[in-house]
């Protein structure tokens, strides 16, 4: 009989070791923690301990993710309160960017909007938006996160040097189904891993929706 035959026999006869319990006491295995021989029972206990450690490590990782999400949720709440507390529509774009810098510790943030109502047209946040930027913003179905590849909108940040990573969020009115893009929110960091390709964008999407809802009052009537 080869190893496969023995394994298949034991699978087919699970009561074998009940009928021959004395054989278990003589089974000796090599411990993974050295070259010493241990009994089958000891080896099973070691295996169970390792599984328990793996579960504990996974649980600790999940708890860490939970704490991080709680922290982000609390910051998002604070940032949203800041938007709701801003009574002056002219000050909303700056409040959005300033809140991201202060609450989320984002080094650089800027907002531009277009197709605004006449009273807001002279404002700095409504100036110098090229058609290329508008077309690019309209193409963003989800936030862009990754390396700064020379985006024109990154110049709005006024950073002393080009950020290593950026996040670009198209602004729409979330109350309108398939509503047009009317703005772009830009964030940047010297840390290449702050905004990276493949990162979760759930919270960034929420920030974009909240910013879009707040800034929709600046839009010109269609």
C-alpha cells in the first residue's frame, strides 16, 4: 500500500483509531518548533495553537480597521458640521478646502466650480477653469487617486513643489440623477502613499457628494 491507499482507507474507516487506540500513543511527529519528536496529540495541540494565533492576529487587524473607520467617520462628521455652519455661500469653497486641511490633515486642497450664478462669477473659485479640466472632471465616475502626472488642476493647490500623490473628485449635485459635473475638488500630498491607486474611495466619494450638495446652491439656473 502507498500513502494514498492508507489515507483513503483511514478516510473510509474513521473508527480505525477508536478500535486501535494504542497505535496513537506510538505515533511520533517532528515538532515545527525544533527537531524534537512529539506525540500526535501534542502536534494537534500545536496546530490548534497556531490556528488560534492566526485568528487572534486577524481579529486584531479587523479591530484596527474598525478603529480607523470610526476615526474617519468622526472626522467626516466634524467636516460636515463645518459646511452646515457656513452661512455665506461665497465662503463655501474655502470652507470645504480649509476643513479638509484642518480636519483630515490634508496638506493641500482646492475647489473650483463653473457655470455659477452671476453673483459668484467674479469669485476666485470660479476663475481659470479650462475646457480640458471640465472635460476631464466630467469623465470621473469615481475619485481619481494616484500619482500626480501633471494635472492642470493641481496648480490650484499653490503647493511650493508638485505633490507626489493627488485625489481628484468631480462635483455633482447628488439630488439630480445623472446631473452635470460643475466643479472639481483637488487634494494633494508630498506622501506618495497618501492617495494611491487601489485605495478604498468610499469616504472620498462621500466627501465629493457632500461638497457637491453644498456647492450646488452656487450654480446658475439651467
